[in-house]
């Protein structure tokens, strides 16, 4: 192991690199939307993606915030091969291994904003997608907050996934105007 002006080397071979975060896009919605889709995200050159979202809220009433993997044709994969766990304020709130989506937050409320950082990656064999999301949710059933939520999950197939992207949406309604989603690629 050697560190000098030329960088880090082990037995004369350069090592290191990776971890660089590259900005792709940022969108703030001026009207309510049914979903936020990040498409055309070939994993070539990227080990994972990061999505930072703020001011996420349902357009009306209580709703569930979810995500799905998109195939290379940008169509949501809905087979029941998703597993999801949601831990809220340190307590397991939800766990399922046979879902048709990732559950990120089980009870969002209109008028209250949620901030999310989500990382997702495709395994080297191309058969699984992993998602970890940290959410700072500003409402609970009493309409107060905040509460800390960690959602994690995976989608696993028996053959290589023709991965195209990811979609975020509310279970039955729209994502409210003012929500901002920013996408980065991580090498």
C-alpha cells in the first residue's frame, strides 16, 4: 500500500475511485402528478442511483407512498416479487415478501410534507433491485410530527431484469404540486 502524489496504489497498481455523484435532473411540479418516473436509466457506469425528494404530500386525504421498478420499455413491473419493510420511529410497522410494489410510507397526509432520500441499485447479476429510503415525515395520525421512517426492499427475478428506471406514486391519488425530485447517478 502506497500513497503519494500519483495517488493510492497496492503493489504498484492504482486503486480507488468510485463514489462520485453525478447530477442528472431536478424537477419541481407546479401541478399534482399521478407519478414521478425516472426512465432510461441504464445502469452502465453506475453502481446505484440516489433520489432526493422534498415536500412530498398526497394531493388529498391520507394515502400510501410507493415505488415500482420500470423495465426497459418504461412499464412498471407489478409481479408479486417485491419485498418491503417499513420501520417508523424504531418500530417495525410493516413487512411483506409478496408485494407488487415497494411500500415507502403507509400513511401520508395532505398538508404535511415529507422529505426523502432514496438509494437503489441493481445487483451485478442483474436479477435484483434494492431500495433503501430514509424519510423525515412531518405528520402522524394526530397530525403532528416529525417521525423518522426507514423503508427497505428488493425486487428479485429468476432471470436478468431488463431495468429501465423507477416510478414513485401514491396508492390512490396524486402527488401534490410543489413536490421536488432530484436524481443523481453514483459511480
